[in-house]
């Protein structure tokens, strides 16, 4: 009965969220910064959770996320550019050689699938490495992917180093939320399954996990491939959000940003990653924007403010979190209704006893 | 001979850039040998040295600004270690690496803020920026000077590590962190010395590198940094001669690849090399057999 109640509450809450989003879209002008934050935040949440699956839950320190997003983004774009627009997009390559344009609904899972296939192949050699060597090797592969996709000889498929554009995009904030929601739900189910427990065992102690009969190579490969699958979908969403996509934008810095989101949210917490990706995007795109403008109070010009100052403040905050709050917002805990309820109840009980001054 | 003739400019450029990578790679290899940390911020310290040179030489004469740049870079390296790595000495290895990534992010953003993201022209240093002709290939003096300079500095460093007390302490700490602490070695000062040496070499490398490439941008440090790290891994991390050899090899190969018209792949080649090395011979060329790389 209790389980049933939980499911009902969850469904109601999700419905309420979507109704709220729909209402917001009706009320606010479409140019509002809130929508930028919501769209980009949802996409980054998906990518951050997929990275967390690997780094936080399986303990594999991988820095290949930008590369996998790139594969996803390109796969999506290449497969969905309408036939009539191909001549324009592939103007230097005679309209390209891809003979079909798929509907969005097919292309997104395919983007994930193609990414997962590449990840599987990359994982075969790379996953034998440990900690920092794995990190640097995956970073290396991300760079190699970027170089290959910019290669002229592949131009008829990838358009060389030119932009890919004119593919179908989304305008409503509902779309990225729905896709991200479904994907994160699948990841959470996976984490709570016996596979998820095996991943956590590998994170805690590889030798002990192996002694308990967990096939290390198999499970690492699984985690790596699944994580990349969702990174690929995230990449496809990012391509849709940006409306154009170019390989040169997917640099190591992008991976670093996603890693920092995971760290801020708490390594090993799905809800933490979601919260922090919205916070991260809100801070960097919206709330700290004022730091980039010169402000006058009367005749006094506030010192230091100017283009780029936002990023400096932001990275100082990130450093403070990394150094002093290394557990991040959530640590390894998850935000749940029950936990919130318990927390509030304890607090009110304490208040009654007079332990907490209001 | 024909091959040699046509590729000579690339080989020369490769040797030169290889020497510059070598100077950065030593910083990586020393730090990794002691802290087991990939100091992701090292490439950015290298870049910062370039910017300092740009700004200082605008108002100061060269004979003053060059030592000052080196001094400030050393100070920066020292401070980064003290502020961002020292508090995490007991923390898991992953967090200190994340901290390094955070520092790299911070330095790049600061550089972007100071320069507004514009590429800055590196000052022309007389004599070493002059043109010179070697076997019918025209190049800058710095191209010839770099390998000589690099080898000289490396020789000095090797002497320092073999024959001085601090060198002995560094060797001891890189062999066994905890035991050397028990033997009364002041770990913190050894680590600081390592960062100081690394930053010093990065500053020298930076001046040579940017004399060749002439513009500095906030992200100019990340690629050379990663390549230098690959060089360090290639040579066997912790080994100075290995890092130098790896750096020259990477520099030369990269430029020959550019010469063959595969410029897109010159960066990718470095990483492909890294992956092949890690899988085939994880200890690198001269690396000691050690515990848990694979």
C-alpha cells in the first residue's frame, strides 16, 4: 500500500511540474532567461547524471564526456537534416551522402546507440587502465573524436569543420524535460538494480567486489557504455538547443564543467547532480550576469566589474566548494519526499523542545 | 636525402617545440612522481607566464621583465600548491585531481577576464627572434637555441637531483611518501620545491614557446600542457630523461604530420600515442615497475 502511495505522489508531482512548466510558458515572454536556464539545465542534468553514473557510482574517473556528447550531437544532426536542406548545409560537399532524414523520435535513441557503440569499442582497451590514467586516456579519445569529425575526407558525412544546421529543434521547454526525465528515471532504476549494487561495490573496493563474484571487466564496460549512451542523448538535446552544432565547441573545458557540476552536486547523488546543474547554469547564464556589466552607484564606478568577471567569481566559488565542501550539496544522499518530511518533522519536534531557536 | 631536404623545416620546428614540451613535461613528471597527481593546472601556469611577459615587457625593459616573469611564475606555482593541493593531502586522489581541474578553470577564467579573451602579441625578444638559415631552411634563432637550452637545464636538474640534499629528499619522497616522512624529511618543503622547479622550467619554456608562436590566448596552455603530460607518460612518469626524450619525439612527429598535410590529426596523434603506450607498456620507456597503473 505504501509503495502504491509513493508512486501516486510521484506521478502527481511530475504532472504538477509539467503543468507548471506549461503555465510558465503561457505567462512569461519566450525570451525570458528562465527558459534558457530550464532548457540548458535539463540537458546538463542528463549529462551530469550520466557522468555521475560512471564517476560517482562505478568509481571510474572518465573525462570523455564531451567526446561522447559530440558523437551524439553529430549523429542526431546528420540523421535529421531534411533532404531539401542538405544542399545548403553540405554546400562544399554536394549535399552529402546520407540518403535519408529520420524523424526526431527515432534519431534521438539512435544518437545514444551510436555513441554507445563507439564507447564500447573505446572501452575495450581503455577500461583496463586505472584512475588518472583512465582519465587522461578518455580525455585523449575525446580529442581524437573531435579531430576525426573535423576531418575533410569525412566531409560528405560530417560536413568537415563546418557547421551542421537546419535540423529539427525544440522550442518548448517541455521536450528536454520529458527526455531528460525518462533517461534519468532509467538511470535511477539501473542504479537501484543488482547491476547498480555491483557498480557501487566496484567503486568501494575492486578486489573485494571481484572476490564476491562480480565480473569487473563486464560491469565496467556496461557502466561505461550506458553512461555514454545517455551522454550521446544529452549531446543530441544540446544540438537541438543550440540549433547549430560544430565539433570545435566540444573541448575538454566542456567535460571539466560537467565534472564540476557533478562535484558540486555531490559525487554519487543523482538528485544532487540535477540540482547543481540547474544552479550552475542559472549562475553562469543568469544570476551572475550583472558582474559582467560596469555599474555606477552615483558617480562611483564599482571596481573590478567587467566582461568575464562573472566567470572569475564563479570559478572562485567552485574552488571553495572543491576545497572546503568536498561532499558537495548532497554528498551521496538523495533528495526524496520522505527524507524531506522526516527532516521537517525532526526540526519541528526539536523546536517544540526549544533546541532550535526559531 | 630528398625527404630530408623537404622535411627539414618541420624537423627543426619539431626539435624546437619538443624542447619546449620537455621543459613543461618535467614539471608534470616531478609532481606526478611525488604526489601521484596530474597537475592539470601546469599548462595554465605556462600560459600565465606568457601573459605576464606580455604585460610586464610593455612597461619594463627586457632584462628586468624576464627574471620578474620567472619569479612571478614560480610564486604562482608555489601558491597553487599551497592553496589548492596542500589542504587535500589526506583526501582521496580523485578530489585532488578535481581540485587541479578547478584551478585550471580558475586560471583560464582569470586570464580571460584580464585580457577580455583577446589574443595578445608576445613581445619580440632581440636576437632569439632573429632569422637564421640552417642547411637552406630559414628559421628563428630560438629554434636552434631551445634544444641547447633545454638540455642544459635538464643536465643541471639531474645534477641537482643526484647530488644535493634536497634532490635526495625528492628521490626518497617519490619512492615512498610515508616512510620518508618517518625518516624526518619535511614533506611540505620538498613538495613546494618540486612545484618551484616545475614552474621555473615552465616559465622558461613559455618564453621560448611564445617567441616562436607569437600570440598568447587564455587557452594557449591546455594543449601544450596535455602534450607534455603525454610526453611524461611516454618516457615513464617520474623519469626526467624519459620525459625529455618523449617530448622531443612528440614534437618531431607532430610537425612531420603537419608537414605531410594532416594538420587535423597532429593533436590526435599525440593522444593515440598515449593510448598505445598506456596499453602496451604502461610504465613508459624508462619508468620503474610500479604498483597500480593498470
